């Protein structure tokens, strides 16, 4: 189901989703406890990423995710630092994985969300391995995939509940 609207209405929808994604990112980075695995995060902003894939075009969802990554980095003071590049790679991979799986039969929102979380973690590990010039960081893969199962399930359950709502803009 796609959200109705074009022009100003579409911009308002994107702005509202971006504000929600930013708020979730900032809440996660400031208030939520760490998950016990280096680099693991809750991934709450992926709720908005998956909703955007359901409600908007891939292009609009990608714009939303890109703006969220850049603005979160500006607000947290990490723009163009390692954390920014890890976040950008992870967000892009998650979006791509979820977009592909949404178009294939047999995948529900829960599975798509878990796969997106796993894609996010794999991309981050890949970028970090390139930065430190070592494949040794992949020892974190099993615990990160376990965290992906947990966080992706949480995100998928929430998206499944919210996906039936439409904007009235």
C-alpha cells in the first residue's frame, strides 16, 4: 500500500517520517542501554525505513534513510567519522536487502526486518574490516547475527502493527 499524495502532501509525509526516524535514532543513541556486543544497536530507525519501503517509492525511502543518517550524524557530532560511514553502509545495506525481499514472494515483514538487521550488521563489519585491514572483526558475526534476530524481530513486530495505517495528508 502506498501513501497517497504528491507535491506538498508528499513532502509533509517525508518530513514526518524523517522526524520520527531522527527521534528514534537519537533516543536510541542517548537513552537505550547497549546490547552487549560491540557495535550492536537497537535499530529503531529501521522501523521507519521499512515503513517507508511499504508506503513510499524506493527512491523516496532511500532519500529518507540518507537524510536520517546525515542528520543524525550532524546532531551527534559524528559526521564523516568512522561511525558515520558504518551507519551509512549499514543503513544502505538494510534498505537494499529489505527492498529486494519485499518484492519476492514468501517473505513476511518479520523475516524482512530480520534480514535487514542482518544486512546492516554484515555491511558494518565489512566496512570496519576494510578500515582496519583485517578480517578478524568477523569473529563478531555470530553474536551480531543473534542481536539481529532480536532487534529485527522487534522492528518487524512493530512495523507489522503500524503498516496498516495510512497518512491523511
